[in-house]
């Protein structure tokens, strides 16, 4: 996730730049993320943490199968706590309603 924020901008080599990225990540904590994976699945859950390798941990995660699957119109599969390897992540989106929700400390 850290790499996703730094793409398209100048390399972050200063402490101030790293703090800015860290602040952006901290603002996403407990927000609902939609993560698309290389195999076509989509996971939606609360962003709990990430690491240097861009692995992401989601809480209360649900899995949606790719649309070509015969079961795609059914209910999502509840996963609970899920770790998504960074090299399998295609895209990350923040759910709009989670941005509008009040932030509790």
C-alpha cells in the first residue's frame, strides 16, 4: 500500500515525505477497502495494517468471486481476518461511505 501512494510522485527520500505517507495510511485505518486481486477475486474489509512488502490485512473481510464464475451472483463468502499478499494486489479502493463516517480515536 505504501508503494501505491508513492507511485506517480517523486521518490520519498526525506523524513517529511515518509511522515506524509504514514499519515495517509493512518487515516485509512479502520476504513473499508475494496482490493482486487490478480486471480479476479475482490475482497472488501476494514484496513487493519500493512507491511514493507505491501501485504495488507483486512478485518471482517468478504470475498467476491470474479464475474465469470457461476457462483458470482450468490452471497459473498465471509472470511473474517484476511491477509492479502502484496504481489497479488491489482488495485485498492477506499469505500466512499467509510470516508464519510466519523473517525473515532
